[in-house]
C-alpha cells in the first residue's frame, strides 16, 4: 500500500511542476468543449476567449514582447498564431527555428505575458503570405496537386509535421503550456479540391502527434459550400466573418455544422489587406468595437484578425488572383488595432473599452508607441545596372537553355532572375515582343544593349515594342512578386513560363542567370567594394540598377520610415536585411517600416537599393518618423 501511495504522490508532484518537459501527466489542467452548455471549459470552468491574431514571422524577435504586452493590456486572454511552413523549411529538409523563427521562444513570451495561444500550423495558412505558407520547392513536381491527398504533397507534409508537431506538444495547455486549441488546414472549404482524404490524413497526423485531448478545429468562410468542404468529424467547425456580416446568420450557419458547442468567430476582420495599385483598405473602429460587443454578448469566442499585422519583409508577401494577379504590399498594417510598428490606435482603445464590459482588463497604462526618429535625407550613388554586375551577383554564371526555364527549374524560388539572349535580326521598325501565353510571372524589365526599353507584366502588359540590330543583347530581368496565397492558382510558378515571340521569331538560345542578390548583400556588398564605386557618376539611370548610401549613426537606433519620393519600384536592404518591396509610383504604400533594432547606433548603416525602373533626378531617400500612404488608387 505504502509503495502505491508513494508512487501516486511522486507522480502527482510532477503534475504541478511548471517546466515544459512535454511528458507531464497534468492532473489539474484541461481545456475542452462542453457540448451541453455550449462553451469551452478551462480547468473545468466556463471559458470565453477574446483573442487577437499576431504573426511572429512578420515582427522582428526584439519586438515580440512589446506587441504581446500591448495585447495583454488591451484585455485579450489569448492570441492566434500562424506557423508558416516555408518560413521554417525554405530548403527541403533544412529546418530553421532560430532568431526570428524561434517559435518556442515566441510561445514562451506569450506564456510569460499571460496569453493563451490558438495555434494554426496549417500546413497551408493563406495569410497574404508567400504561397499561403507552402514551400515553393513543392512545385519541383510539375503537376503536384497542392492541398490534396497527392502522395508527393503528403510525403512533404508528413515530414514537416513530424518535425513541427513534436515541438508543439509540450506547449499544449494540458501538458503545462499555453496552447488551448489547434487549427487543421485553413479555410479548406474555399479550395477547389474538396478532398476529404486529405483532411482525414491531417486529422490522423495531428491526433498521432498531439494526442486525443487537444481541441482540434477548422475555420471556414461563411457559406454552406465552404463549410461543407472545409469541415470534418472530430474537428470542431468554426466560421470567420467581418463587420458587414449578419452575426446571427453566421452563427446559425455554424450551428448547422455544430449544433452544440461554443460559438466561435476565428477571424473577425478588424481591417483588411492592401494590394499594390489598389486603394488602402480601412475598417471603421466604432463598427469593429460595436460588432465585437454584440458577439461577446452572445457568449461567442472571438479572434480579431489582425490585432498586430506587422510587415512582409523580404519576399514573403503573397498575392491574389481573382480577375488578375494582384501582389500584396510590404506593409501588413491591416488597419489593425496595433499599427505595423506596434503603436496602439484609437481602434485598440475602443476595443479595450468593449472588453472591459466582459472581463477585467489589466490595470495600468497602455504601453506607449515605440519612439520614432526622422533621420532625414541620405544621398545615394549609383553602383551599376544588373547586367554589369553579374560577376558579383551570379558568380556561377548562366545556365544555357534553348527555351526559358522557370525559377523553380532553376531552383531559385524568390526574388529576381536574368534571362539573356540576342536579337535574331535587325529591327529597324518597332517590333512587338509578346508573351502570347501570358507567361511572364510576374514582371519583366526589358533592356537592349543595356538600355532599358520597357516592361511586360502578368495579365496586364503582354506586349511591348523593341528596335535594334541583329546580335544586340536582350536582357530581361524577371521579378517574382510573391506567389498567390488564396484560391486555385497557388501553384504559382515564376519566371518566363512560356516562350517570348519577337516579331515572327520565337526567342531561343537563352543564358539564364540565377541572381543571389540577398546573399551577396548580406556579405556586405556593395559597401565592402566601395572603392570600385567611388567614381560612379551621380546621375540617375533607367532600368534595373543598384544604388548605395550610408545613414550615419547618431547614437539612436529608433524605428523609422523610409520614404522613396520620386523612385519608381524596387527592393531595399538596410545593413544586409531585406526590408521588402517599394512601389511609390503605384501605392498605396509610400514608406517602408524600419524597426530600430536593424540600425546601428555607432557604425554607418548601409543602404542598398535595387531600382527596377527609374530613379529620381536627385538620388536621395528620406527617413521619416511616421508612415505615409496615398489613399487614391494608382499613380501618386
Ligand atoms: C482577397 C482574398 C483574400 C482571401 N483571404 C481571406 S478571406 N482571409 C482568410 C484567411 O484565413 C486569412 O489567412 C487571410 O488571408 C484573410 C484575409 O486577410
């Protein structure tokens, strides 16, 4: 008897330890669904979550705690977090959970801040993120059917989940962590495949790795078709909708699939996304807070999408393709309660006032906006056009091919690729250069003998005129503007997907240069090669050209915003970090957010620009202490 009692006490003592060994049998912690009383139970007591979406992949690690504390001080008791598969496995079989990818550190910070977590590990997440979070290397198999029971797709998914889910298990609430629910896939009902074998496979994998206790759920848009294809027995069905949807109708639809259990709006849109060349989207703060109050009054569980949007750094933005291809802008501000830079807004204060009616909101002041600094103008100088720098940015030289190869065939998945050939004959008259199959994915910058002549653009600019002489060089820089993240076109190959026709000639005999621009710049180029560019003339160029400059340190490393007035479209790096795309000529975004921690307080800050079209007369950029948008669509 004594031995049994001892064992019970010994086991019991482990149940209450706080460390996350993952193999705890926690006697007191539980999170489940009470189907009789239609609410969640946390440790056996009714629980209503008031949550906000935040994406660690869109915020530098340094600022994670700052944003989480502001969410906690708003009165939230949970956060909702996507895990972008391609953020952690950019190269097949190579996994990265360090630095800005340290998911467990993010979960730990949330736990320390008193926030529970609704985790959404996909494997597909949508999210206006590159290819909806799916890694582009999946496209190595030309006819892969993404988000289906396609065996090549599922093999890759299984390998990924076998790495990710064991990391998550110790963080489940019942194991001593803060993850209360886990979403399977994402709005699967919106996808054409409607493959129940795929969803059953995911359910099996999630149960195998996470156990029988965790609440697994799905989220779908608010139509019967979406709920029919997106839901599955054993996964709690939830809906998503914004301020313009009738709440009762939406929850009646959820009730048709979940007659009992808590009401849940997994994505209550507090704002919306922006595409380049479109108007900036805003959602009224009073409307958001009013509808939130109505849902909470019904006892519904609500996650506000987004609460903190952050930034699509580098090439991580996604795109949509409804009537045409539309690339998502670099800022994921989303008109959210916390701005892209993490600053509280009136919308946040209005939401906090509503939450106060339902639960105690932490006392004490809302942490203020982080300090911003206007560092002023910085003069730039020309480094050179891409074709003159290939020895540096494409050291392995070209791949020769009769016909164009895609980014995926070249095994370069992001950024830019240079396609080089020569004019097959004299073209004394303007001759149409055409992509007859709309095969330019997504934007092609065309130069003859190093002189920029114009561009082709997916869906909207399928022809341009060229003149020249036989043998002249034809350089076509193709930009991948982000892979489609929603709908049937997510298998979004990039580059020249089909032949180009010049007059009557099909262009052949290509030299295709994979460009390692990010790797080269992260090694310190072009500033490390400064001597080579000292004499560079200062007048601007047209066409894809690199420029460089230095922001002298002033002892401050505060947030700032880069304004590229008069520049057209391109990419910018600060101290080797790819801040993302700029396109002030189209808007609506006019400035790029620079998190202060990227700057040095004591060393010169290296600025590198790749301007794809045309630089302004004065080669300068401006560091401001506030963001800027243009609210009218199209040209600024
Ligand atoms: C323009 C079509 C947008 C499709 N995406 C939709 S409906 N959304 C639902 C999706 O689950 C989420 O990840 C986000 O992508 C959100 C929009 O912010």
